[in-house]
C-alpha cells in the first residue's frame, strides 16, 4: 500500500470508534491507494485494445464499443481489454479527500498530507500541454455523435477539480497555488470566455463549435474563478465568475432545476441529479466566498427542487425529475456534498445511509448503480471511489466541526 501506517492502533481506532461514513470513506481511499488510484472509468470503451486492432476507424463502430461497454449490466471491460488508467479528475478528487480527512481528528492509516501532495504532483506532471495555463482532461478518448475528444485535450470540468485540488494542497506548499492561478488564462483565452446577454459564457473544451451550452460546465468554470478569488482576492476573478453564474441562473426553470444543456432539446439528459448538484454547489461556493446574497432566491428554489424532486425521502437519489432509476452513486455523492454545504447534515446522513446499504460492498468498493431489478456491481475508480471518498471526507469534516 502506498500510504504509510501511523500505527496498528490507528487502523483499529478508525474502524471501530468512528462513524460508518468515515470508515467507508477511508476504506474507499485504501482500495484506491492499493491500486495507485488506477482503474476503469465510466466512458472508457475507446481505450479497448480490441477496438484499436481494427484496420479502420469509424465513428459508429467507436460508439458501439464505447456504449456497449458503458451500458452493460456486468463489467465486460476485461473481455474488451479496456486499459485501466489514472483519471485526471479522479486524482484531484482523491487529493481533496485526503486533504479533507487530514482536517479531521481521525487517527487513520494514511499520512494524508503526503498522499495529497503526491497526487497533486501527478496532476502537475499530467496537465495538458500547449495551453495558456494549468488545465486537464480525461485521459482516454471519448467518441461523441458530433466530435471526438483526445487524451491530450482539456475541459473546464476536469480543470475545475484540478484547480480545487491544487489550492487545497497549497495549504501544505503555496507553490501549488501559483500554478493553479494560471488556470484563469486557460479559461479566459483558450476556453473563449465572452460576455453575452444575461452574463457570460465559456466553452466546454477546445474547438467547441456546438450550438448548445452545457450549463453545469459554465457553473464549474465560475466556481474555479471563485476558488482562485478566495485565494488571491483579485476582483476580475469574482466579476467573471458572477457573469458566468448570471447566465446559468437566468436559465433556471420555474421548478427550480436546470436542464443539462441550453437549449434543453440539445441533449437526451433532462434535469438529472448530479449535474444539478454541480450548479447548486457552485452557487453555494460563490455565496460562501463573496458573502453576496445575489443568488439566494435561485439557490433556495434549487435546493428545494434538489431535495423534493431528485431524492426520495429515505435519501435514495433519483436519476432525474421524472425517472427514479438508475440510482447512481455519483448522484448520491453529489447529494452528500450539496446538503453538507447547505448545513443539512441530517439529510446528507440519510443519503449516506442509503448508499451504504444499497451501493456499498463493505470492503471499500462502491458500485456504480442500482437499477430497478438489479444492481450494477461494477466499481469505477473515478465515478465510484473518488466521488464517494471525497463526499464522505467532506461530510466527516463538517460533522466533526458541528460536534456530531
């Protein structure tokens, strides 16, 4: 195992006298660390070595490989020889989880500061070269209907979590913050930040020519600027973030949620749970850092919609406002984060309890989805392990601070 053990008693204390949320979160980290944070990912079918042996390259064949592997009820990745890789965003989430656990009083098997720093160094070594500032993306190809992204191409979502991780680890070494600061240039110059009616917009990835806008990506770009503002205090960072959020908030529906894309018919997704959670978390962060009440009304409606339309009373996540299934582990993790940041630890705990009962193997592994008639017992390193480790770490830190 990568992490150094503090003492044999440390492991016993973390597993026997702490909350089940802490035990599960730390076990998820142990599972990942033993594998060097490397594993399968949600849409990694394009890295199938069988596909790569084909003597031709065809968009529809690529989609067939990718979607068959992603949607199969069992893990067929070994059969298709899908390569296991370390994901950029997943690595950032693991670093954030270590940092959050390090801020608790839990006695664990990890030297969290050492492990978080090591992961941050990997982010620096594996950022996408050739851009105006720090950035990152998925480390496998992804085939879409209208385009194809490469492992060398960054995106604003992966970059957002990379920046957040560097700023967190900067508490150990301020040099990480200096690198994170350069991400503003990437967002403004390479991602085509521009002011429009209702606020501002930004591209999702380089060479984005789509005639639709991904709302949660715009919100996460705003949160990146807010995170940088929290560290450096430069007013242009806050102003650009506000304009990006103004545009997103202007597209909030009467129900309180957001469609995945603007216009809504540009995607098969509706108001799904984890993407709505992203937007809410970004608004929460803006209020926390700036003290502004600008989005209070939108945020109150969004949290109410999130709880009432996207979660069941017992804490089970829904897929979206009209479909209960599949109940996804990523949606559960995002719910834990949103309600923890909202100060509603009781409902966050309800989501945790449901997740541990229905999507946890009990040995550090989380499963990806609960379907209506079966559970997809597939463990994905970023989608399952990283998100749950991070969410549980944030919850544990807040619960401890709250005296629970």
